[in-house]
């Protein structure tokens, strides 16, 4: 498990000049399927590294890409969110560079998936039609023109929480759009769960945590194990076979 620089390929295509990420490598000789992991708005922190370690333990060479490589959250957050709204720009170059880095690794089979959480879930959804073999979207925001964004997407598994006040109805809208464009999918809304329910601890400034709880944001140890099983089963079906 280590932090790596991803070279200049992303910068050449309009991505981050100093793009880096955290690599979690499975035990054994390999090669392994690769997964690009996209972090929440808080950035590439210990929570995301634990998520990456978990996927590595399940047999995936996992690269958690740092979308804030060129200046940290304060300097990069606004531009990052603009990329989500427009569906283009630096972030997508960075995700493509991360996928290329995995594919070029001798430890990778060449099959790749993408997974994201919160903000990263929105980006994973938008990247699902850009060369990946499988995608996992976890409480990710939906683009305005959802069907257009999903045409040609790879098979997708999605997890949402019914108690998430920030994304009411998102699971149903996503499933309807995936049905409409004929993309293989498995979407579930967990009755007890809220936003960020796959996390194993609360995130963000302590002073704001009472508010985030009211908004339905935080871990759900009851729902998380099933959601993780769904993710691992989906990736096993589309990346390992």
C-alpha cells in the first residue's frame, strides 16, 4: 500500500500536473483486475484509503486517485465540482490517466472498474461510459441529462440510502434511466441508510456533525456489509471472469 505519482499523461490531456494517488495491492503474484477509486468531497483521506485496502483484500489492484493533487481541497474543490456539472475538464482527464496507469501496470490484467463515493460516486457515474468494464456508484449525484450521460455505460451497481435527504428519489430515477438506455444494472436503496453510509466513521468538521446527522449523513453498520457484498459480487462478475 503506497502513494504514487501518476506521471504527466493527465497533464498532457488537460489534467492535473502533479497527479498522484494511493495504490492498494492484493496479496499474491497477480495479475489482478484494476479499479480506479474516486474520493468524496473531503479528498483522499484515511477513510478512502481504508476503502481501497478493502477492495485490494478482495483481489483488486486499487488506485485511489487524488483529484486535489494540484493544490488540495481549498484550491481544487470549486473546479472539481464544475467538472461534475459540465461533464468535462480536468477531473475526467485525471480519471482517464488513472485508468491508463492501471492498464500499463504488469500487476493488472487489463480489465478495469471504477468506483466512487458521494462526489466520487457522481464522477463514477459520468465515467461509466468511458472505457471501464464495470462501475460502482455509491450515493452519487445524478447529472441533469441522465439518459444521455448513461448511454453506452458499462454494467453498473449502485447503492443509495432512503434516509439521505440530499438525494431523495435518486435511486429510482437512476434505475429508470438505466432501464431506458438498456444498461445492465443493479440499483438498491437501503431503508435505514443515509448519505456516506459505507464509511466506518463520521467525516468532516466536528462542529458540523450534528447537522450532518440531521441531513441523514453518516455510517450505517447495518446496511454497509450488504452494500459491500453487492460491490464485490458485481466486480467479480465483470472484472474477474
